[in-house]
C-alpha cells in the first residue's frame, strides 16, 4: 500500500503504474473510516485493476465550521484499517497542495442545490464538486465508489460525471448498517450511548416505512417518522419521499419509479442523515 501526500507525486505514480488497458477504482473518503468505507474499497478491489483511496477532510464542503473542527481525525487508525482491504494507493494531501492553482469550470447543479441537503447546507455541494473535480482530473478513474447513505451526493456526482467526466462511472454501494439498523457514519462516534440507541430506532422506523409505503399512504408514514424522531428527543430537518436522481419531492408512491425516503435530524450536537429505497422491482439491486 503506497502512501502519497503530493498531488504531482500521485500523477507520476499513476503514469508509471497504470497501463492503457487498466481501470482505476477510486474511493474518496474524509477519514474516520468504518466498515462502510471498507465495503467500498472491497467493491473497488473486485472491479478495478488499481485502487486509489483518498483521506482528506474537505473544509470546503462544511457549511458549519464547528462541524469541521469536531470531525473525527485518526489517520493512523485509518491506515491500519485500509491495510486489511489492500488499496494500492492512499492519497493524503494537504489542502494547499491539492487546490493550489486550480481553476474550476462551470458546474450546473440544477435543482439539487436547493433541495434537502442543498437547501439546509448551503455551499455544501459546491465544496463537494470542487474537491471531486480535482480528484477526478488527477486520478482519471474508470469507476468511483460511493455509499448510498449519501444519496443526494451520489446524484450530484452523477451530474458532475455526465457534464465533465463521461469516462467515469459511479458505482453506488448499498448502505452498511450495524446490527441494530443504524447506518454506519463517522459522525456516530460523537453520539452518546443513549443517543445512539435512539438513532438506531429512527433508522429502523425508516426501513419499516420504506417497506410499507407501497401499501400505505405517504402522508401517514411521514407523520409517523416525524413523531419517531421527536419522541426520541431529536429535532427533524426534513423527512421526504424523493424521486431519484432529480430529487423531486413526491406525495405518493409511484409504481415502477425509483423512489427513496430521505431524512435528516439533529441530536444534541450531531446532524445525522439516512435514506432507504422504496421496495420496488426497479430499485432492488440497481447499483449493487
């Protein structure tokens, strides 16, 4: 496992080690790795000739500076975990080295920038675009592997690829959950034991709603989810039924369409998101 910190050094390494017919699989992360990240690397390892993993906490995509400062950091633990799944390269750049001299093109986010995550985290997706623009331009991956938990981010990445990197394909990997149903997230480390138990209850309610939706009214299921969040002592930000990848907000189940329930809420000090596909033939196994 090669550890590279310099942008030019990574470009030189890839030029020497990637023959024309090889495919690069890329897994972008912000560290604080867990089994969900390792699942992405395993998927990349199984489908790519060479695997690159980035460890970079991208300040530009944090609309809340306090959240950035409190984001978990443990590079040595991350590297130890990565050793178990065997990426070829770990890219560990400093911010100045990564962005120095970069001129960004125009990127049209469309309505994704003013819905759900775009609405409640202004500037977030612009920050995601900027860091991925640099990564994709530098690494030129054939595949990029991302988790379903960040579903709206996946939609943004698909749009970015279509506009600027048509040679790269997004591979969306299903959300990895703990035994109690809670979606694995680096931010879970900041939950108290009591908050974690209650957050797992929210995730289980979400999964139940996604399974029930084809036979129940969305208005009732949405109200039930909101009550679950509030009874747990959390503050809800949104609970919506969306159409993927447009993220239009729907009022009812539409057979044959690709829909998901997305939610975001706050504990005392942590913001959590989760989502689940509505159980329809089209969504089953689509990206896995």
